[in-house]
C-alpha cells in the first residue's frame, strides 16, 4: 500500500514530477500554517488539514488539466463539461477542507449540507462532466497500470450493478443518520472520516453510472434502467427527510456534546437538516431524470442523422 | 490522526456492532467512553494560579478534567465547576489525584487576575489556563471543541458560545471520557474514582 516518493517520481515524466513536487510543497506549507496558526485561519483554509483530501482533489484536477492538454482538439471536453468538473471537485474540497467541515462537526443541518455536497452535488457535477477518458489521458503510464488492477475493476463492476448501486446509495443515506451510528460517527474522528469518504466515493460511483451520456452497450446500463435507478433513490430520501423534519424530539443529542456553533435549539437544527435531506437531495434525482431524458433525445437525434447520411 | 488511511479496527468494529445492535455494549463507565478515539493531552498555556507556562507533562500522574468556558459565563461554567467542586468535597481523596483545568475561551476579558479570583471560588484543585489565540485554538481543535466570541456593539451584546462538554484524561494523558453538560455529581464521582 505504501508507495515511496522515489518510485512515485520515477513513474512520472520530468515536468510532471516537478509539478507533483510543487504540489507536495504547497500542501506541506498549507499543513504547517494550519498546524501552527489555528487561531488566525481565514474560513477558506482547512480547519484540519488532510493530505488525503488535498492530494485527491488537486491530483484529480491536475490529471484532468493534463488530459485536456493531451487530448486531440475534437475530443477535448467543452467549456460546460470543464466547468462542471472543476465545480464538482471544488465543492468536495470546500466541504472537507474549509471552515464548512468545522461547522459540520457542530451543527446537524450543516452536516447534512456537507453530505448533500459530498454524496450528491459534487459527484453529480463530476459525473456530468464525463471526465474518465480525459483523466485517463492525463495519468502517467505507471498510474494507468494501477487503475487496471483486476481486483479494482471487479470491485467497480460489482459496485456499479444498477440494483446494488441504488441500494448502496440509499443505504448510506439511511445508515449514517441512524441516531446511535451518528452519535459515534460524530464523536470518533476516524469513523467521521470513514463516513465522509464512504458517501463521496459512493456518490461518484452512483452518479457516474447514472449520468453516462452514452447509450448501452458503450455505457454499463440502458437509459431506461438509469431512469428507474434515479427515480428509485428519490422516494426513500423523501421519507427519511420527512421523518426527521416532523420528529417531535431531538434525535441527535450528540450535537449537545460537540457543542452547537449557532444559537438554535436541537429541534430547529434537526428540522433544517431534515429539509435538506428531503428537498434538495431529492431534487438531484429530478435533475438526473431530466438529464437522462435529454441524453435519450440527443442519442435519438444522432441516430436519425446517422441513418439519414447512410441512406 | 484523522488523515490516516489505515482504518482502525476499533472504528470498523464499532460500526459493525452499532449496525448490528443499534446500541453500544454495556460499559463500566457512566460517562461517554471515547478511549483511543482522540490524541493524548497536549497543551501549552499559562496557569493563572501559579503564573507558570504549563504543558501536558506537568499533569502526568494525575487525572485531568478539562473544561472550556469563560469567567463571565452566567450558567454553564459555574454550574459545571460547582458540580465538580461538590464531587471534590464529597471525595476529598480526589483533590490530590485530579486537576480541573478551566480553559478560558475569552482571553480578551478574562485577565489572569480575574480568572484567578474566579477559580478560587471552587475546589483547590480547580485552576484556569489562559493562552494566545493559537494556543487556545490548537487545544480546542485537538478535541473538536467549538467556541465563538462575538463582541457586539454594547457590553450587553457581548456573547460567547462554547462547547459545554467536560473532557476527562487518565493519568497518562489519554482522553478517556466525555461528560455532556448536565452530568450529575454521582456520575462524575463514579468514573473519577475508577480513573484515580
């Protein structure tokens, strides 16, 4: 699992190695500032610096830029796709590496806002940009081989089975807010990290399955199945959101232990959190349905154009 | 600590147990058991009783009770410190074995003298710590403590919010227990006697 810096550098070409070293130096400087001056940090700086988040986000952005540059002109992603990718990665970075993460540890509704970004909006925007091919082009050869390990591919194939992917997506939305689970997830920093990464990775897997612009067999599943998946995950979220909104007692006393940063009651906090679970989360499914319908239309138009040109 | 890619077996086991049972196993503690979840005690602040710069090693061999607050606090801080004082008076043997560290989150108003006068109202093993904004933020972040000081336009508008939880460390500086605001003296007494 451990990769030495030397072997990593050898896997990169010289300009890329220089760039990677620059990123590591920037990260180290940021980590030092965060460690030594916690009382003077602006809200856009990390509350707790995480090398994992930093390297994943900056690495993804870097390889995407490199992939864009090395793609032939006609295969380069358009402006909207590029914007969507950087917005998605940026939102994930902001929600885990700024004041928002500190606030999410102390207010339930901000925690739900953070998960709306990590599980829905961020991965949704990344998937919408259809970045796989571009990032692949941007990866150095050594890392490309790493992504083709049989075990990883098999695991991804299983996790992106439509029924399992939909089940996992809903299951994670239900598991982490179970009061007894949530209690320990907020108190145990390691469990907290697992919670945030689990929803982020699951979000990317789910939305990239749903928002693939290509028809089957190029895409894993047909547009019809994807419509069903996007609609299927919507209703359980509505039910959970409504349950939390209308709960008459504070289900999450753990925030009394963590200490709330805004002067609102536990029930108010919970109501706002329930509304976030209910409305914007389910709206993401509605957006997905509209986008899939648009993909169907575009593919049908392409098919008509193609058949016209063959005639 | 949070950034480690190695998943602790304890975290995974805790998650599995929670999912399987919906509740934790029965514990010997009355307070919230957080053993092995947080880093050990590390601080660098000034003790208002002695005026000395203190570090965690100065408290080695004693159970440390850490609490964040401010001397102008109308309710939470005096209530919590009075509860701890009543425990210390009930169980005098705890006074030599434990130290209560009251960390000021409002160093602008809490001067050394004011804090010293404040802590003298409580048990003799209660002292206050004061530090720079970075020293305070570093200690608070280590244990995920929230605090905000809002100096409004007038003195009546000055508000301070802070985590009201009490953090209890064993003699080696490991964070063992959390006591939410409102924890009774009996529960403190039970667990402090077990730790001492």
